[in-house]
């Protein structure tokens, strides 16, 4: 696992009981939305804390200590759907 991408990996809880699992991929992250979802979205790194594939964007958020606390996801149909890291 690439050390620079490791902090993004984990399980996240979203609005309206949505969930997401973020895994490290080669040069970016892979996001799987929902429990049991087989579909995975591969997002290459675009800039620090931002991963993007076309119009699909995940922006990760950090606390004052620099720890990843969640992310926002946007695509042509969704804007700023927020997910918080599960403890």
C-alpha cells in the first residue's frame, strides 16, 4: 500500500444511511458505494486530497491534526454528498 494514499483507506458513513468503502488503488483510490455493491469507481489523484475521473470527484477533508475525517463526492447527478469516516 502506498504510504501517501493509506490515510484515505477506510469505511465511511454518508447521509441517508449511505455508506462507502475507500481502498487504495494504483495512483489513486477506488470507492465502492453501498453495502454489497460490486461496482467500484476508480479515481486517480488529481491534487492533494482530490481524486477525479472526468466529472466524478472525491474531495477528502482533514481535521486540525491532519487526519482524514471524511470526503465529499460529486458527479453530474450528485453534488457534495458528504461521508464521515467511521470510528
